[in-house]
């Protein structure tokens, strides 16, 4: 019964929610919105447990004096400040907003900026022309990169002016993006969509039970 | 004589004025109908009328509405001259509404159409425009179910070799031999995300193996519900393998729900703990390369898998193996060899064959100048 109950609920709600996608009636749309709301209600309860595990993890780090344990103290200070100001005064409080805009946002932006360097190092590895496929990738990437910058078309129109095609660099780039790139992406999307449907059927029928915490 | 000329001139001016006034006169909008909008929840009415000639002098239309027994009220903004329909989505269910379309000229002159018959909004239980989609869904589901049934009867199902999944044992073995941990990252998806559920299932299979080898399995989470589900799931995997003592709940923990803070936390773990194997399975966004490149820099064997097609190139460039799109969903069947999962995989392939055949047929027909299959597919919403 421990498993049958959730499986039966999953089956009923799965079928009902599929039905709501084909039924515009207000009753079915209300049902859909209601179920989504229930999902939102569960999150705060789970969040409490998540915060407890976060505190436990960092207490353990401090207690065991693991490497860089001092950073765990920073977690506690940050958490305490946000909770002590945020809970009584709300998220619109000027101090909470200031902390968010001047601490979290710049740190997020810093991490995001690192992406540029990571892309450069990953591209360097991927584009080393050791095999035929890697060479093809390198040539394609060069065309797309040259087509992306205005100087690409300028160079094309100046150096390759004898070719009867104006702005060839950006046109070649656009062709690569619109034809081979889009075709392969759509192939992946089609496969993913079928995979999602298949996985959903397995979940609704109770074949796939990992979301219940495993076991039979 | 002068009086006669004056009278004639006044007469001519009057005649000309009257003729100009008649030529500028507005005709009322014709054939105005109001019907309940099909395939909606019953909260809208569609009003339609014939297009006016270009020289009609109409500069716009105003829709007026009357609730049965009440007065007329203007609804919505002034509509441009070429408009021939309007959807009134502000009606209340149960009330009957009658409509008038008022034509407005540049000079502000107006003329009203005849009032339509009162109409009530009714919600439909089934969206008739989605019948082809519904039929396709039924057929595809039937194909999967039939294949699951067929696979259960003992028929062998062939699954092509997937290098990324073949390497799972190699990665776990490597971590075990090196005495280091395995880091499993589920991405940013919640428990309602199908890719996350697929990733959780793969985690369950990996946990069975790490339970046997007593290899530490570290799982930082960014979603509280996912955290609770996978704690229970990994614990069950260890129990099933008869190694409940090897399960350490502290290894599955909540990091943060902020995207880049999560990436920073995972990167920090990689650099400090130097796991021998890193699994990046689930739904990823811009943080994918931040984690994959860090994993690459510490020399970990990395197996990635995602259905986010924009992140696939990053994983392919930075990881040793990548499960591309649907391979993520095939992983459970591949690792568990469960006939029911394998059967559903074959059902998926049937779907792909049908789609591929439709594409080939569509291309041939389009090249032959026959466009019905394209227009049919364009109508499906």
C-alpha cells in the first residue's frame, strides 16, 4: 500500500493533466491551475528540510575543521543577516535589496563572466584539427566567427571581390546556422520530445518509479 | 437678371454640397455576426463583419455590446479600418450578449450596424483543433505500450551501444581504484522536469554500483524536493544491495537554488575534493560549461547528458562522454536491462520511423508541388 497509493495518484493525476491539455473548458483549466498550486505549496515544506541539511553540512565542516572550513562561517553569517533582516522586514526592505543588488548580483555576474574564458579553453581543445571531424568543426567555427563580425564582410568584399556574392561571410554563416545547424538541432529536439513522452508514459503507468524514492 | 443668376448659383452650390455629402456618407458594416468562440473556455465571443470597400471613408470600428435587457457599452479600443473580426474576451459566463459594430469616419461621423442576435459563451470539453495531435499521441502511446507488452513476453530487444553508458562502470571503477569520490550533478531542473527524473533514475543505478564498491557518492542539490527524493532513492539502492551501512546521508545535501552560486559551489567541491569521476546529468543552462571545464581541469572522467540542445556542444567539448538528448532517457533501460524499459525504447524508435517517413514523404510531395501534408502539419497546434 505504501507504493500503490502514490502510484494510483500519479496515474489519476497524469491522465487528468493530459486531458487538461486537450480540453479548454474552464473546469479542466481550473483543475490544471489547482494542481500547479499544490506543487508550489509543497516546495516551502521541502525548503525547510533543505535549509536544515545545509546547516548540518556546514556545522559538520566546522566541527571537523575540514579544508577551508572558515568559509562555512561565512555561510552562517550570510544566512543570519538575510534571515534576521528579511523575515521581519520583508524582501522589499532597502537593506535586503541593497545586499541583493550589491552582493549577490555582482557575484552571479562574476561567475557568468568566467564563461568567456571557459568557452575559449573548451574551444581551443575542441578545434584542434587532429581528426577529419575536428577539422570540419574548426573550419565551420571559423566561418561562423568571421561571419559574426562586421570586418568579416568587409574582408570578403575587399579580398574576394571577384566572387559575385556580396557579404558572403555573413551569408555563409547564416546558411550554416539555418540549414545544417538547425536541421541537426531539430533532429535532437524530435528525439528528446519522443523520449519525454515515452518517459512520461512510463511514469504514469508506474513502470518508472524513481520519483518515489526507488525500490519496488 | 442678377437675381436669377444669384438664385442659379445658390442652387448649384446646394446641389454640389448635397452630392458631396452623399458620396462621403458611411455605409453601416454589413453581415455582422456574433458567435461563441470555438475551442475556448466559454469566456469569449467572436464578432465578424464584411470588409468595407477601400473608398468607404471608414477610418475605424468601435464595438458596442449589450447585455440582454441592458444598455449599450463600448468595449475595447478603436479597431483599425481593415479589421473584419473582434474577439470579446471580457464576457461573463451565463449572460447573453448582443453586439453592434460602429463604423467611424475621419470626420468623426458614425454609423451603426444592425444589432446581432444575443449569444452566450459556452466552454468546450474538447479542443477540436487538437484532434490530429490527440490521435498522434494515442498512436504513439499504443506503440510504446505494445512494445512494453511484447518485451515482457521475453523477446530480446536490441539496443545499440552507447559509449557514454558503457563508460559508467569504467568511471566508477576508476574512482574506486583511486580511492576518490564520485560527484553526481543533477542540473537545475526540479522534480517536475522529465530530464531530472531520468537523471534520478541513472543516479539510482550508479548508487547500486557505488554501494558494492563502497565508493563515496557526493550529490549536491539545488532543489529541495529533488534532495529529499534522491536521499530516499539512494538509500533504497544501498539497501537493495545489502549495504545500508555504506550509505551516508551527509553526502547528499542542499547547496543553493541560485544558478551561479550552485555552479560556484560545485566548482569549489571539484577543486577541493578532486573527485575521480563527475556525472553531469539532467537539465543545464549557462552553468554547464563552468562545471564541465572545471571537471576537465582536475582530470576527472566526465560523463554528461542533457536534453538542453544549447548546452550539448559545451559538454561535447569539455567531457569525455556525452549522452545526447534522448540517450539520457534511454540510460535507465540501458543500465538496468529491464524488459519494460527496453520495450518503451523500441516504441520510441517506431515513433521516430513514422516521423522520418513523414519528413521524407513531405519533402517528395513538396518537390512535386503537392503541399497538403505541409499545410496539414501547419494546422496542428
